[in-house]
């Protein structure tokens, strides 16, 4: 890992310790959205915050290796289409957004039909979207050299 | 615990009002950003004591990202505007409008349901049938992704559009475009 | 006005502070902050609408029966709608900040009356 990019050694060490926990917590919030407080929106924003933390602590090269700008666009579009596909799946049962999958037993992880699937799609979508806009805000301006800025 | 809800709510609302005044009147832009962060965290505690844990979680993490984005906008840029409002007319019209609005809302509140006893005609059905109809124990998710899923689809579209807008605005101008832009400047 | 309406009035005061920031301030970042305050006030007002005295969060656990839950739970509908509104708010803030950065690069200032003068 490049020692010179990013923040100080203390920040890097702490980030290395907590990054996995943040990712786990975000995934837990997404998966258990239909049983406990949370859901796709909250979990997605937590995952995006985890990526932002990696970006700020280790510098842009490390974070973009995990999830590049192109990657965020692809994940974003895929998740949006997955959500739309789940909505269209309802036509099997008759209407848009009909809950076609078996409800299962309440208060268990595999229950509530399409709701966990939609939560996962929204979580991925929100995470990719917000990390993408963060990259756009930070990187697109950094990519230009100061001389170029002077020229304009 | 239930006795404490309303006093804590008042304290937090006054804290938010003070924090937003500080945010708008502070000289330094960094102080503005920090103050708006304090307002947002106060709001998330309000959501928590109003029995809305889902929204409290979302508010906390969204506040973190808003802070990061706003600090990105303000840091290393020198602030040039101090004090003076835009003009006297704007200040006067804003104050008159605020007074009128508060007066009318004071008048309208007589016909609203008092705080603490909501009118739950639709929600009663959702609460009664939600578990059999959707199988989800979290009723907020049941409403969000089953009963009112169209809203969520619209929300996904809106956030997609806003991100595309940010990309278009921030993208560096291509070389060809920039050269032609310079030529136009030379001509004019 | 009964005493129970005081929280509504306080959120309206917060809304008016946000509008004051949008109309009067000259700095673009201050205007964005005004928009954020307005959004917070509206979200808070809608959540206050759904609150019930001595209520519980609208999340069921296995040891509850439906009848008592219907009598005690707060209103889940405003919560579900505000949940999306908060995330949309983040998207619009990002868009506004992108515009502000762009304007700063073009004109070198955050002052909108200055920008107007430079343009014309």
C-alpha cells in the first residue's frame, strides 16, 4: 500500500480496523430491513460512507481499485434495472409490484416475498449512486492541473 | 420515559432553531457547515424519540455525507461575502412574508389534529393487514416497498437523474470543445 | 390555540428561518444551507403529524398480537414517505454543490450579486 497518499498512519490503522465492520453493518441493515429498523436506503448510505472513508483515508488509487467510477455507474444501472425487473415480476400475479413470491414464515430472514430482494436492489443502487457522486465531486476537479484552471 | 418525550422535543426544536440561525449568520463558511451538522444530528434525535428509528438511522448517515460534500465545497475556497444582505427589499419582503406565514399557520392550526393523536384512517388498515398481506415485520418497509412501491420507483428515478446532472455539470470539457470555445472568445 | 400545537409552530419558525436564508443571503453556500434547513423543517413537521402519545415504533415483534399493535403503533405512512425524501434531499444537495463549484470556477466567487454583475 502506498504510504504517501491519503492521511496519517493513525487514520489508516483505525480505518483498516473498522472498515470491515462498517461494511458488515451496512449489509446487515440491508438484509434485515424487513424485520428490524433500517432497509435499503439506510444500508446503502452506510456502505457509501464506508467507501468514502476508504477514499479519504487511503487516497484515491486504493479506493478506485475496489470500486472505480465506471464500476459505480455499472452497479447503479444494474440495480435500477433489477428493481424495475422485480416490479415487472408482479405481472405474473396480475399487477405491477404484486408480491408474487411466497410470504414465508413471519419474523424469519427468508420471508416477506419481494421485499428483501427490493431492499438489496435499492441498497446497491443508493450505495453506488452516492459514492459515484462523491467521486465526481472530488476527482473530476482534481484531475485537472492548476495551469488548466488558470487558463479558463 | 413517555413523560420526558415532549419536554425533550421542545428542547431539541429550540436547539435546532438556534443552530440554524448560527448556521446562517456565521462569518466563516466552515462554522456554517458544522452548525448545519449539529442541526441535522438534533433532528435525528427528534426522530428517535418520536418512535421513528428507521428515519433516525437514515438521517444520521445522510448527515455525515452532507457534511463531507459541503466541506468539499467550502474548504480551500476563500469566502468574500460578509454581512450585508442582498438588498433591503429582499430583507423586508422576507420578514413580512415570514410574519404573514406564521400568522396564517397559527390560525390554521385550530383545525388540525392536536399533536399526539393522529388521524390514521389509512394507516389503521395497513397496520391491521400488513403482516398477512406482506409478511414483513417492519411496517415502514411494508408500506415503502409493497403498499406504496410506486413512490420508491419514482425516488430511484429522481436520485438517478440528480446524479446524472452532477456528472454532466462537473465533467471536464473535452479538448475539442475547449479549443472551439477559445476561438469563440477570440472572435468576440 | 391549544398547547399541543406548539411543536408545529416551532417547525414553522424553522421553515421561515430557512426561507429567510434562501431569500436574503448572498453567499451560495448559505443559500444551500437555507434549502437544507427548509427540508429538515418539512420532514420534521410530517413526522410530528404521525406521532401518537405513548405509542411504539411501527415494528412488530413475535410476542405482540395485532389488535394491541394497531392501537399503540405510530403512523407508518409519513415515515415511509420521509425516508425517501431524505435520500432525495441528499441527491439535490449534491447537485446544488456541483453547480456551486462550477460557478466558483467560472467567476471566482460565491457571491451571487457579484456573479450577476460579472455576467452582464
